[in-house]
C-alpha cells in the first residue's frame, strides 16, 4: 500500500509539473471585428497602449485592466498579419525586425494581463515565464520566447534588438513608449539602446566586499559579442565592456563608468518582480492621511 501511495504521489507531482510546462493559449477578444478583418499591419492601437500605460521604466497595468480593447485589437492584428502571413507588407529586413520586436513586447504585456485576478497583477512573474502562454502571431501559435528567438535571428549580430525587448520584469530593458517602425528602425534602436543602458536595472556598480560592475543577464551574455563588434569597428584590441558602454553614453555618464575601471564584471542577480507601477500607499496596506 505504501509503495502504491508513493507511486501515486510521484505521478500526481509529475502531472502538476507538466501541466505548468504546457503553454496556455490566449485568444484575442475583439468586439465588432474578427481576426479575418485585419489584412495589413497597423500599429495605432499598440501606440495607444504604450502612450497610456508606459510610465518611465514601469507599466501601468491598471489602466489596461480598465480598458483592454486597444491591446486586444493589437493581438488580433498580430494574429492575422506578419512576415509569413502577409509577406507583401514586410519587404525589408527592417520591417520584419520591427514586427517581431513589437510582437514580442505586445505578447508579454498580454501574458501579464492573463495573470490578472480581480484587477490585481501579481508582484512576480511565474516560473518559465516566456513559455507559459502562447498566442497566435503571424498565423501560428507562438510563445513570447519563440518571438524573441525570431527577433534575434532576424537581428543577426545587431545586439540593439536585445535592448528593445522588455520581458515584463523590472530587471532588464524598459518598454519603449512607441512602436518600432521599419522606416525609422535604425534611429529608434539607437535611442532605445542608449536609454536602456542608462537604467540601473541594466547596469549598476556595487561597492561591498569587492567592487563589481553588475550587468543585466541578457547584456552579460552578449558582452563578448559586443566587445568583438566594438574592436572590429574601432580597429582596436583589448577593449572592455566599459568601452562599449562608454560609446553609448554622454560625457557625464562616461565619467561615472570610468570610476568602475578595474571592477569585476558580474551578472546582475535575477529579479522576477513584474514591471508594474507601484500601487498607491492606501492600496499597499499603508494608512492614508486623507
């Protein structure tokens, strides 16, 4: 009997684990228009979501919970259009890369919304976050992780694409407040990268037992490729990540970075806090004075 119960417990545990590994499908909820009504990319609704909800390096999911229609229309548009479904609208590399980055960011926002319960977004992202949900994008069911891989493949050795994708957590690149567009992509990626690398959630120094330069995990993983690219372009050798960061900084920022010469370069600790705007004090359990 004990052996039977042990086996049963193991099987149930495996079932629970595997159920958490199987992506849940999210379907757009669009009133008055079906997915078939979208035959070309239109970023107006996504621009509206970003304009309403991006607050510096955070995102106000409360506003989206109150009025999700623009996001749902964005997801319906992404479901029906894309480089595979409607290739005539994505003739250039820039058009395709902009699409994949926008699709990734929108799918992450929609995935966070799927975690909402009674108007409340959880504080932390769950385990296996980028693969927890799948959405119909460009005619196929894809997880955010799938879209990240498509964007990185399309970007090739252009590391700026990494800086434009926000995975919904505070640690890492913030969400850019405007959609990326193929016609403006190079300039937008330059701006997004510069702003991302200024964030303490991307790069910061730590002075304790040992002086360390902490890098967001995605930046840390890409640092050697970034250094190699810098050396090729500058015709130099023995460059460091500080040289790369300095290229994207203004004079004041470079002075700060120069103070970190000789620091140990290390991966920033993981932080699964969702990048939501903090609730007002009264809703945080603190007493209100009014």
